[in-house]
């Protein structure tokens, strides 16, 4: 009789239970890290603690983020620590594998792929920007704009935040979820190739659903972000490493928000190298959600998948 909880050959829990317990660990570590950020923020900024400690932790974080730009970074780093801690502990105790086995083998080839990912993210958003500009769908309102802080500080904090987001989301969505879903499906279906393909699709769909609650989200933005998960997951699917996804994720967000002034997944930006006003049809530009919800963004994603395949084939 098959044991649905325990894999006797691998001497560990089956994939479903590993995913479940890692999610619980993630919630635990995220709350602990976020509350630590709240406590540090209270002492650092001199905020009335009685006002915040009676609030839920997410409300407290929002209040602190509005008061200081650096606090945004502290909150983002705390969130990254929660993911790192949960994946490391789940990997060690539940998966019986090293942290590096989730796609973080920092050898020479890894860093070359990472550099390619950085280049690709910048290239794809540049294609979107210049296409909209050429079509007259955006008007450039100024350069080196920052509303609430010195430009260099605002952009530097934004870059650090996008680095944290890129590492956090790729390690979770691709590194842990993708890997364990594939292993679980292999147990159900008996074939590794089919299991990896289905895990690729499912983890990408889950990535899109994670952004369903973002400001200005629409059905098209959610579908497009599922397809963005396909783009981000392509490098991991082909190489089993997170180098390309992390690099691509970082510069995709950074160039989208801090260079070209687009909204990033529904979130507006108060500082950017180029300040723009969008005029084109929302169907193509994505409107208030940003290029990720538009057809131009979709074309960029398809182009990115094609270029990634060419890179991996040339390298391997």
C-alpha cells in the first residue's frame, strides 16, 4: 500500500506535505521578520508605539513606510529574510537537500547566466518603452524626477527593493514551488519530463494569482502575469538554476519603474529617470497596472522566451 505521507525510498515527506509545511514556515518567519521591522521602525523613527502595537502588523508596516523611505527597504529586507529562512529550513529538514540545490550554485556559469538575465530584463522593457514612444502613446514629462526624496536615494532604495523582490519571488516560486511540484507530479504521473512541464505551468499560474490583489489588477493583468511566470520560469526550466530568473526579474522591475516610469504590477512610482504620461489604449499599454497588463508587454514576454531559449542552446 502506498503511503501518501512518507516516501520510503527518499526517506522524507511527500511533496504536497513539504509544500504545505514550507508555507506555514513562511507565514511564521514572515510575521516574525515583519514585527521585528515594526519594532525597529518604532524606535528609529520615534513613532507613537501605542498607535501601532494595537494595529495588525500589516497596518503598522504601512504607517511606517509612509513616514520614511528607508523604512520601505527595511520592510522589504524583512520579507526576504522570511522567505530565505523558510526555504532554508524546509530544505534542510523536509526536503533533505542543500540550499544551493534550489538553483543557487554560484559558479562561473551561474553568474554568466545571471548577467544575461539582467541584460534581458533591461532589453525587453526598453523595447516596450520605445515602441510606445514611437507610436505616440507616451509623453515624456521630465527627467530624473523624484517627488519625496533626493533622486539618487530614491532610485538606490528602489534598486535594493527590486533586488530583494527578485530573489524572494524567484526562490519561492521557481526554486521551492516549481521543484517540489515537479517531484510531486512525478510520483503521481510516473514521468519526469511531463512532471516538470506541468510544474512549470502550475507554478507560473500560481505566480500570476499571487498578484491578483495588486492595485488596478484586472483579468488581463492576471493572465499576463501568469505568462510572465512562463518567461521567468523559462530559465529555471531549461537550466535548473535561478540565475536567469533572478537577473531578469530584477531589471524587468527596475527598468519598468525606476528608469522608464511605468507602473510596476499596479504600483505607481514617485521617482524615475524618465517621467512619462501614458496616452495609448489600455489594451496595448496596460493602463494603470503597467506594461505587464498590456499586449505590448505580452509581446515582450514572448520575445524574452525566444531569446532565453537561444541563449541556453548556445551556452549548453
